[in-house]
């Protein structure tokens, strides 16, 4: 009996995350993922895994996130807020929290528990990349505009935003003439933009929270 599309999808995901390197498009595509795209894929898989209560997707999300080697940076938007009390948000999810959720859903499944242990016990590569991240908070219905960042013409630029809980975050990128370069406005706690500037220039990143509650969020750029 042939695999269902969903089963095949999960097989490809787990192979991407856990199989040994091999020749072929799948292995090459997994290797070629940029760290920012890998962070975005991890966030998407985690959200799908939560909604479907699928520990396999959560494990894959955690493995992708654990492999990231990002550097923290101090980065301040035009307006920051300190959220407290009922409006205080949770910090964006970590790979450890992803595995904790996967463990709860896995129950007594020894195969899944073994995969969870494999991810938890992996040695970190420990090599910093050119990608940096910062964590801040945004108020309900708020907007954060960041000082322009320089990008090199011909090099691919990427921006990823990941909020917490039921946040609805959007990201927009504008060029030095205030023209729209890229936008992700889907209703989700995560947003990704990628573009290739024709020439050297500075680009402005705008993060918008369309939800009725404040949210902490991680901003990753290259």
C-alpha cells in the first residue's frame, strides 16, 4: 500500500534531519539551507507539530534549531516597551522547550524517545556564523522600525521574525527610498523575508504586531 502524502512528508523531514549524508537532491538541499531559512523552517514545523500534536515534527524542529550557530547582538528599534503583568509575553521557544513538548507527546514510544535523546545529546558545532539575533518585546497593535542595515549588492539578504504564543507578527523591508522590497503579512507568529539587492544599500526592517496582546520576538538577520 503506497505511503500517504502526509506519511511521505514526515519521512522526508525525518530523513532530512536524521539520515546520514548521501548523494542526491534531498541531502544537498538540506545542506544548502541558510541558517535563517533553517530557523524559519524550524518555527513552521514547530507550529504545525503543536497544532497536530505530532512529536515527530517537533523533534525535527528542535534538531534544526539546535544546529543553528547564531550570535547575539544589541539592537534597538525606534520604540521599545517593557511588558509586565497580564501583558507580559513568553520568550520565543527554544530547542530545549521543543524537545520537552515532544517528550510529553511521545509518551512511551521508545523510537521517538530515542530520537529525542539523540537531538539532546548532539555535540554543538560551536562555529559562529554571520547571522545575528536579538530579542525584544512589542506592544499590542505596535510597530517597531529598526535603523537601516547595510546589505551588499548581489548578496542574498534575509530577515526572520519569530514571536511567542498567539502573536500575529508581520515583517516589511524597505529600501533607502522607502520603497517596498519584501513583506510577509500572513497571520502567524513567524515571518520571513528574503531578497537580493541589485547594488549596495541600506534597508529598513519594520516589525508589526497585529494581535491584541504584546509579544516577545526574536529578530534574525544576516
